């Protein structure tokens, strides 16, 4: 039987790298699209044996080349997303216009599925440009292609993420850690392995015309997440609530001085809304996609040693 041909956008990110390995173990042939082959190619090539992965460089998402990529493909997966805008990439371009184009090409080429990664908890964040662009992208996909599946994950974490790893780095730098909105924003962190298993099940079960909210097994606030990271690192820090006006000043400073800001004003808007299921869609738990979801505390301990003095040889401090 001819293996399914899968086209993946955004494969060099945290989810993409884990997903590639899973897809190829299932004997899918994967074509990966990257905007910079020189910086991303070595990462992508290490994810699979030769012959099972084809890496294509595509800059500015040239429409003619996009059309060629969709020929003879069975499934398209879009994992591309950004957390802050720059002069090359806007939220509208990446989260709305690109998914719209991919949905159109999926329909034109009669693909069996188009799987798109959006975000959880964005429905009420009307003042966030990120949230608006994501919602608009979802709506465009639904209007265009009825064989689409939209995934809306909560925070996706692992040793390759830009969330827990960033927080651990910040916790090691200073005895004081700021809490925005008193750290009360709620999340359902989901491990990258679990989100990849969801995607694999969607493909295996040939699921279409669905929107799925993807969550981990535990609900926790931002403050609770920080405390769990402190326990894993075996350190103590003062957690200080920051007034919103001060937080906006800090975010503005980061935006002006950093290429990839630690915090933006748009992210502050998002943090004012819980990252939890809306109730409008089923969750992955209702589909029984994940039989054994990973536990946050157990997983972060597996890589927290990298931020400890002594690294993997660090000794556990039983007093913490």
C-alpha cells in the first residue's frame, strides 16, 4: 500500500519536531516546508531517515510554489504560529491569511484532511491582536474546507518549549519574580507528546469537520505553575504581584529593546483571560485520544536539572 503523503508547515518548532518522528514511525512520507533551509535544515534532517522526509525551502509563501507542493498530497498540517509581530510577520498574515490560503489549496487539491493548530482560551480576548487573528483564521478555514480539523491547545510544554524553559531561566536570575494579574490566570498545560498523539489519532481515524480543545490532565494557575517550577529547581523566590500599569511599562520596554520580547502588551491582554476550555467544543478527553496524559510535575523534573547548579549531577535538597 502506498504510504500517505503529508505536507507539514512549521515543522521546525517544538510540536513539529516531535510530530515528524511520530509520523515517520507510522510510515507516512512527509514533506516539510521551511523559510530558511540553512538554519532549520540540520534540525529537520535529523528527525527521519533519508527517503521519508523531503525538506523544501519556501520564502514569502510564493503562491505558484505552494500550488506545486500540494500536488499528490493526502494531508496538510499547519503548525505555524508567532507570539509577537515584526516587520516581516504580522499576526494577520501568519494566523489568518496563511491558514486561509492553505485551506483553499487543500480544497482545490481534494486533500483528505487539513489539520490546523490554533489556540485555547482566545474567544473572549477581544482586545488582543493575537487572539483576533487566530479566531479569524479558524473562521476562514471553516468556511472554505469542510475536511478541516482545528486544534486549540492550552500551553504546550516540554524541554523544547519557550515557556517552562524561559520561566526557569528567569527564576534562576533573580530572587524576585513578578506575577501579572496576581498569577490567577488558569491553564491546562499539555505535554508535546500528548498533542502529537492527538494529531496521530486524528489522522488514523480520518477525523474531519471538527474543532477540538486540547488540554492536559490538570488545571493550574500561573502562580501554581511557577511554584511547581521552583520545587523542581529546588529554589525559593519572592513572588510579587505587579500592578497592570507597571506591567505595561515593563512590556513596552521589552518590545523596544528585545528582538523576541519576554513579554508584550498584547500578551498581557491574553494573560487577563483564563486558558481553559470554552465549552463550545469537545476536548481531547471526550474523544479518548490520550489514554495516559503526562503529569506536569513529573515531566518538568526530567529536564529541570539543566537549570540547577551541577546539572545532571545536582543533588536533591530534601529541605525544599
